C-alpha cells in the first residue's frame, strides 16, 4: 500500500494544496525527504504567485496531479546542508525557481541549459527521481539538490527577489541569448504584468530604449513614470501602431491570452526578433509573409539554466532590479488567485510564508 503524503518522507511539512481543478487551496500536511548528501534544506520565508500556478491549479494544461502544492518563486534561509554541499552554508539566503531536477547528462544539461532537458523535473506537480511527487513553495520548508539552489545576494530584499526566480529569468534569458541587450537598441515589451514589468527593468538596465505595448491605456502613466519606459503604445490604436512600424530591434511578448501577432511583427525592423515568453493555451495565427519581407524571426524562450539564473540574480542585485510586489498573508491566497485571473495586481503577489502560514 502506498504511503500517505504525510508519511512518504521523514520530514514533516505544512503548506497549502488544491485537491481538484476548482483550484481552491486548503491547509495540507505532507512530508519532505531527509536532507541527502547533495541536498539543501531551507525554511521558506516568501513565495511568489506566478500565472503558471493558476494554470496548474485549475488543470488548464491537462497535466496536473492532485493534490498540488504550487509555488516556484521560493526564497528562504538554509537550515541544513548535506555533507557534499559546497555552494551554501546554514544561514545563507537562497532560492529555488521553476525546476528541482534534470538528467544532468544530456546535451542541454552539459551546456548549462537544464531548463531544456527532456527530463526536467518541475518544482511542483511532477515525479521526482525517487518516484514521489514534487511539492512547491506554498509551504514552510523546502529541500532541493544544491545544483538547483540559487544564492541570493545580501543586498537583495528576499520578498522582492522571489519573483525574479521565474519572471526575472524568463525575460532576462531571451534578451541575453538573442542579443537584445545592447545599449541604444529599441526593445518592445508586450504586456505589463508580472513578466512585463521586470522585462522593462532589465531592458533599461541594459541601456535600451523601451516601448511598452499594451491594450490598457490605464497602464501608461505607470509604465512611463514609475517603470521608466521611454514610450507607450496602445495595441488597439491603429494609428499609434502604424506610426511605430519598423522601429524596434526586438520585442518580448509576455502575454498569455490569445492575441494577434501581425501588428507586432509590423513593429520590427528588418532582421528584428519577436520572442514569445507568455504561454497562450490556444494556438496563435502565424502570418508568414511579413517574416519573409524583412527576414524577421519569431521564437520562444522558457526560463533559463541554473548558471544563467544565478547570473541574472547577481545582475539584478548589482543594478537594484527588484520585482514590484504586493505582500500577502497565506490566508489571502485564494483571493489573490481570483484577483490574478483579472490581472488585478501590481505586479506580483508574494506570500509572507514564514509569518503567516500557520497550522491551526
């Protein structure tokens, strides 16, 4: 007979879990594995709420295994390390992002691109090497192989650092890989949410001119005066879009809803790159002629490898890049998820796990 969630591992843990596709989170007792030779155990202090959590909670991608403890923007303080661990010590500030395992031997893993490993193990709702299901950061304690641990710089506030472990690397990685990080380049950012607002900050730190492209006029002042974007386009305004045609070197498209690509392709210069980092659940229509006419490129990018994730968090600390967050208590999470479905957050909810996740 299979062991229960509470007894399959020796370390007691407590978190918030959904039992079905309603996505409603309730208190959940479970267990974590004992700290192995290569493992790091840490007390979870904060965990960001990502739109992916919502997709998984409601099984919108059809792959969720219940019960599910979400959360892959996890930060805390090390409480125990295995005897082979060299990267961190007890008391260090650390984080875990979107993955906790990979094969470590394929071509992608050898190139420090564990995020593209065919055997990647996501931080939650996936089978781990030992066959048990992974649980995420809406919980009081975390255990992970040191290879998948990120060191958080001392000057980085932990609550605002948490979303960078997903939203940060998701936008930083494609800008670096596709060369959209050169001073003077003109970069467009589609969507001003959890991903988009961080994309603006990184692009500005790289010395780029940044234009935010949004359906919502209400975000204009925020984009220009608070986030420091250079210009703002309403994507539904044909005249505005026409006036900006052929002006951008690259565009980071963070939108997860269904939307038209044709107007965005038109904004690109010849040889421009449109990089998709959002994840619409329905296929988008791809017009080919505009690509041919300017040798333009549409590509995708998903998070980043561990080496680059550490590079990103160090860069963010050096350049004072933090996520804009709304800190919430654990008992507010279900309300926060409802608000997230309406994009009612600037720009990332972060759960104050250590102070508010309590067993009754």
